[in-house]
């Protein structure tokens, strides 16, 4: 390998430090800022890492993380989030601050620009209370952020926050940091950066509080500058128009794999049938998968998207008991609820099934027997928690207590949501029955286990192949590696329940399969209920690519437990190639809670009066890809009114109205000027980004390495960022119209009228392209735009088949339809009413204050009637925690009020 660096380039400091720390052998070559090391780029970029394969890495953070992993120091999910923040949030304001200090001498202004970033970093250090950013030892995150801040924080006047200053000095004492900074900056500090900064574009003014926003994480900025030849080539391709192609074919069911085609099987995590999905559930699995599936169909892939309700287990039994129904009746009721919700959100499943079917029993029991025959099952007597008050063994999810690993106080009996580790319920500290609140007792019962240690070798071999060739999100990789690193243990696959798939073994007739052994098999059985030829999808790894979409808490079951079951069955099953996991979506500043009335659930969204496409847009705009994000009513209104109404909708409506008003509804003649060609080239660049973000995996099959993207952050499909490409295109269009003013030129002479016609024709063709790109995100809006423009039926598949070429789809003389506005404004009063409606005020009766008053009445009643004082004492002891809240400082009181 060869690393190219230059003096005075702050980005080179971080890679040199990492190179020394990891001990990776690499030839370091010092070059000038102007040297073009990467032959296919239009401008010089440094640092650059040349790999033995001849491929180049030229994202500094990509180089750092690559060197860390090659050196055997894998980055954690927290480290990856810091790297994302540094590249997307910090760098823009940091470059501005460096310009101010080094070139303008405005130290005070630079401090104001960086105040938000430094304050956020101070908060992170305060919360973690570790020596370094994510751990007690230095990580890639420390090196990247230290090197980024080094030119600034080396000046004592710019580092007032004590924790940041201590951290900065602690990292700076590492010998590798000292040597790297000396080599790049030559001991001159900011002075050495002047030559480098003068050659960089003048930075745009940035906001002064660059805290990591949960709603606008952009990818690292690559200059879309193109050569004159490239601009001319895009213009010529555009002028040729759409190729002759048949209309997009209608889906013919059943969809089966086809020889010579890209066969893609998409699943989203099976939602529990016993509750109504909230917005976080929807974006975490079914909506994300729907966007990808719609996109794949546009690209012409042979794609099948299946999902269904997960219906077995204790949760269903308890829900049935609560509602006075049988488990089957509960499943029927809530399966209908789920189906209606997803239909309203326009989730376009090829088949939406359920797990309570004969095919589920048949396939689950077949896998069980194959595991049993091959010696991958163990028998053991285990301790279980039993609630004596409820008179039943407690399923894992109905026990809550303190995590034995990280001390998180609300860990479930199967998994801790904080540290992600799986837990046996008896390991919990201070366990409680979630139904009645009693402390359960330990009892013994005989169960069957999947022998994960015996399957560990096969699992690791498969993971090595899948991780290197497939699309796995960083959090999915990290969670999976942490499981493997800790060593696998036998996992119980049976439960003492009635509602579940029965265990066929004669010694276990009264038991059912544990839901996390049984539920993922639902993907297979649901497909089997869709088509009798289901094995062509699920026993065909040579021809089928499998994508799993889920939230991060489901990762270990899909990356370890379920693959081990299929590997052990030894029946040529299709295993996951690409595992796409999101972080969590919160509600405002808290969590969704049906019981507390907090947050919007799927069955409520329809009643808000906001159309489903707007819900889809905002959820996808806020999709928690690299870190947790939050749904916020005010922000939803802002995004609707600014991005949809004023940006996207305004451009498409103006383009269509100009055709209708000025050219009698027919697309006018086009005579391209240089500025038109440049705009077409810009649109092509955004289109290529859109395709790369959603279709990255096909590119990486050719490159054979997960780090060979121009952006390290694009290692996995970025559904949210592809949406930003759409909005960028409409922004370009609005600027284009505003500069050229066709409404004025149409009143001028022949040249002006011709110019107005060209601008209008280019704009309406951009609107047609946007209708195609919007289809995966806002399907109804997409159909509406195409109807208004009378767009050719084949334009969707033809445009995306061109791999980033913006093609003219509406030729001169094409007649469009009636144009009307696409979006409506969300008013502040409307939004405030919705915020209050879903803010949880209705739970006052369950708030601590109400409970205190209720208990006081009970106490007065018992006392006045001479009841046994033990009961009164017991009740008041139970309330001690609540009362303590009101004796605490004022900031805790709103929590006690359920706010």
C-alpha cells in the first residue's frame, strides 16, 4: 500500500497518526497540494491511500477506519457515529473557522462558529465519563476528532471547555500524534495551513451551533465539477431522449427467480401481532424495505418483497387475556389492523402473511428434526422464573430487571436494549413480573437448546463471506462481531407455553418453540403460503440475494441465531447477504408509549388529516441511519412547508404551469445554451448519487471491497441521503427558473421567447425525472406528477436503466395534462393541536401525583375503618419512590407529572 500526503493539510494528520498506531506497513509519499494522485478525479484530493488492488481511497475517515480494521482494531458503532458527525457536521464549520483564524485573523468569530460543536463534545465527555470519547483506551474516533481540532485547539484561546481541553491534551500526548502533527504542520501551527487553505474553495457560511442534527446528515462533499467534454456528453445523451422501450411490465404472480436476472428477496422484520405499530416500528422495517423494493422494481430487478405478522408467544396470550378473547381471535383482529395500517402507508408487499399457519408448523418442525438428527440440539434442565401470583412461567419479555452486564435498570428477560446483549431471564438482577409487579421465583424445567458453540465455525465462515461481499450496516456488523467475540453459548429453543408451534419430539409434547427460533422461519412459511415453489427462493443461494431490513435490536437473531439454525439444517438454505439495520426513532424528547398516550401509532396517522405520502417523506427524511433520531411535530411542519411545498412542489408546479400558460400545454422547442448543459450535468451528478446510494451493492460486486467507495459512509445503502438528492435537483431547478425568469422573457422578442421556451422545456423534463425518483418515497405524488405531465409509461425504468444519464422524456410538442398544486401547508395551529393530542396528557390518571392522591384517600379510608395497619404501611412503602420524586430538586417534578 502507498499513502500520499501533503504538508499543511490537516486531513493528513489523522491518517498518519492512525498508520503509526496500527502498525500497518505502508509506503508514505509526500506530494504537493496540486498533485492529482487519483487519475479519474477532476481535482486534486489528499490524502489518498493506494491499495494493492490498484484502487484508491480518498476519504480521510475511510482511510483511518480501513487502517484500524486492517490493524485488527475494529471500530465500535459509537466510534462510527463520531466519524460520521466529524465528516458531515463538524468539517463544514471547522473549515470556516480555519479560514477565519488563519487567513482573516478573526479568532473571536471562529470561536463563535465552533461553540456549538465544542459544547456538544463537552456534553458527550461529561455523559460518558471515560478517558477517551468512547472507551478508556484511544479509538479511531479520538484520533479523527483530535486531528480535526488540532490546528484550532492548539491555540489556547479557542479551547475554554475543560473536559474538551483535557481530552485534547490527553490525546495529544500520544507520541504518534506528536510526530504526525510535526510532520504535516512543521511546528508552525495555523501558519502552516495558509498555503493549503488558499487553494480551497471559500467556505459557505455555516450555522454556529453544529451539533449533530438528527435530520440532516449529509455525505462528505465531493466537488461535482465536470470537464467540458463530460458536460457536452451529458447534453448529447439528454438530447437523444428516451430509447425505444416497451411499457413497464405488470407484476405477474407468483414471482419466481429467473435465470440471468438479478433475483432479490426482500424481507422486513415481522411485526408483533399483539400491538399497533408506532412510527418507529414502521420506519425501522416495513417502510425502509418498501423504498428499497420499489426502487429495485424500477431498476428492473426480479424482486419479491414478503412480510407478515409474528403471532405466537406469551405476548399474544396475555393480550388475549386482557381483551377477553382467544389467542386466535387476537391474531385475526390485529393482523387485520396491521394490514390496514401498512396499506394506508402504501407499503407494497408482494405478500403479507402470518406465522400461525400449517406451513409454519411444517417447515419449523422439519428444520427442528434436521438439527436434531445432525446433533445440533442439546437437552438440559434449566432454571426459569415463575410468577406465583400469575401462576405461570414468565416468558422472557414479561420479566424486567437490572442488566447483569451494564446495570441498565429496564433490561428485558431476553435482551438488554442498552448494551444489546442477550440475557437469560434468571440472570437479571432485581427481576419483576411485568404483569403484576411481583418478584418471581426460580423453578426448574427440562428444555432443548440449539448448540451454537458447535455451529460457531460454520457461522464464522459464512459471516466472513457475507460481510465482505454484502451490504451490512455498521451497527449490524458491530452487534454481530460483539456476539462472536464473546463466544457463543447454547440457546434455548423451547418454552412452557400453549400458544406456539408445537415441539414434535415425544418428550416435549407440552412445549412450544421459543419465538426467536420459530419467528424467523416465518419468512419461509409466509413465502410458502405465497407460492408452492417457495424453495426456489429459500433453497437457492446461488441465484438469490437476500436483504433483511430491521431495527438494531433484532440484529443478533438474524445474524447469528437464525443463520445457525439454517446452517445446522444443512439443506442449502438462502442466508442473508445484506442486513440493513436502523437505530431508533424516538418521539419528540421521549419514547413512544401506547399505554401513556405518547406518540403517533399507525392507526392514528390517518386521522391527523396529513396524507400518507407526507408521513412517508418525513419518516424517511428522519430515518435513523447512523444514530438515533426523533420525530418532532414542529420539524415535520418545517420540512413539509420548506422542502415539499416551497422547494419540490413549487418547482414542479411552476414548470408545468409555464407549459400550460405560455405554450398552450405543449412542451416548447429546445435550444440549449452552455448554462443549460451545465444544469443537465448537475442533474446527472445528483442522479448518479441517488443510484449509488440505493444501488451501491451492485457497484461493490465489481470492486470486491467494502472500502472502495468514494465515501466511506456509503458502505451501505443510504435511503435517507438518496432523498436529499431529489431535493437538490428541485433546488437546482428553482434557481435555474429564478435566474432565467421565463415569465418575463415570454413577453420579449423572438430570442427571449425562444429562451423562455428552452428554460420551460428543460424544467418540465426535470419535473418528469423527479416523478420517477420520488416513486419509492412518495408513490402517490409520483403518480400524480406523471398524470399531470402525461409522462410516457416507460420513462421510469428507462431513466434508471441509464445509470445516471438524465434523458429528455418529454419531447417538443408533447402535450401535458392539467397542472395543480401537489402539497398543502401545515399551519402552526394545526401542528400544535396535534402535538398536544399525542403528547400524553390523557395519562394524568396514571401519573405519580394522581397515584399519591389516590393512595392518600385509600389511607384515610383504611384508617377511618380501623383496617390492619400493615396494609397501609405496605402501600406507603410502595409509594416511597414516587414521593421521593417530589422531595427532589424541581427539574424532576415534570417527570412525576407524566410530562
